[in-house]
C-alpha cells in the first residue's frame, strides 16, 4: 500500500519563520496543504530545536489568533469548505515529516532516548500482537519533528481500512495480556477529562460513558499513547474539489446511531437517524432535516464516541454536503472544543 506524503498525521515545516504545522485530512487544494499551526519560535519556549526555542500551541482559537497577528499568509478562505482555514502553500514548504519515515529512523538508530525506545517498542508490540504490516504503522507527534519533551506522549498512526478494522478487534486481547500496555484507570480518566473536554459543560459521568470503553488510547510503560487510523488511499472518495460544504448554522439534536464502523478513523463519522431537534439556529430557509444523516469530525476526541443502536445528544455545526454536484445531504460537523459535543443519552 503506497501512502502519499502530506496527509493526516504528517507535519510540515515552513521555509520562512521556522513554523511547524500538523497536516489535516486527506483532501487538499492543488496549491497548498490544509494544516494547523502547532509550534512556533518563542524566546520563552520550553522546547529547543537547532538552538531555537519553540512554544507549542494548543487551542484552535489560539492558533488562528497567532496566525492572524503574525503570519496571515497562512490563512485562506476555502469556498469548498465555506470556512476560513489554515494552510501552507507548496512553495513555502521546507519539509514534510511522515510517521512511517520516523518509525524507520528509530529502527535504524542506535542511541535512542527513553521516549524513542518506548515508541519503537510499542510499534513493534502492535505489529507482533496485532498482525499489522510493518509498512502500515508509524509514529507522529512532537518526537517526529524533534520538539518533544520528557512528558510527551506516543502518537501512533495505522494506515489501511481493513488493517485498522481487524487490528481494532485485537486491541482488547493486547490490553488483557498486559505487555505493559493498559487502558486508563479511573484517576487517569479524571486527568484525561481536564484537557479533553476542558471549558465545556460536559460532566465527568457523561464523559466516562464513552471514554472508558475506547480502545485507541491508554498507557505503555506509563506513557500515554493515542492511535489514529487512516483509511486506505483507494477509500479516499473524490478530491478536494469534488466536495462543496455549506454552513447552515448550529443545531442540537437527539439521534440514534445506526452505523459506527467509521468511528475509529480520522476523520471519524457516524450514520444517524434523527429523533428530535432540541435547538436550532439555522441561517437558511427550507432546510429539510430529513436529509440529516451523518455526524463527522476531524478531532480524535470524537472517535469511538458511540456504537450502533445508542441514542446520542449532539450539538454542532450543521452543514450541507454536495459531492460532484450530485444529490446533497446534511451532516453535523464537530470541531469546537467548548461548544460541540456528542454524548450518550441513557
């Protein structure tokens, strides 16, 4: 399976200003990569690369503010997405870093530090116990670009639709067999809760309903790890230009999940049956909510959020989706850390 450069899980570095962005999604315009600012030079930064201090930037709002104030050339309005996005033009890219290349680098390197040792060991464990082809796994995140700290976690990326689905079924056995690999305990979920849903009004009990059964995250030798799944290239339907999204406002609904197979992937998606509209602030007339059939997100926090047959309460952005000018449908897109939510309704 040939995986192209410049997709979800990859990072890029700019030629000017020493900026590092994490690349988002698999569909991109011809002239740039859609990506979001992650590290920028700052004399008060706590990470060092090539004798330059860097700061890591977390929230989406902060990333937009930083670019708007200092690097506006990396902001653009996407007519296809009906949204202001962050991105770097191809001619401004110095280097693209891929998880596959970084894993290979660690395998060939002798003097590994502790985080590198455990990252490599976790990959090899998943290859061995999960039957993952060696060319279908990699390591992303700050270690990949040399901007990690001792407290950095392990960000695993697994490529391939069928590989991912089959491996997900084996994860329970991997956790049960220990292998120094464990799911979070209650105290760890409490810590996880603070940064995962911080600022929102989701309470811990609501958070725990979904979180305690998620298999794509845990601890390995005491280090947090997160697994991201990317579908096979042959499943990447269409191109960036084949999609047209229209922002219709915000909506809060109760829905039944009827298909959750794609909940493990980035982006994740859920097929739903609309049960009830709880609130709406729709900015377009004559919207047929019977066409609302999907929940979608590029954020890892919404992966494995619900399973088939469960009712969920969802609050997010309502969008009209049109593919190749064919029949359109509606979806709810979850992006905002504070406003957007998807919780099990029991």
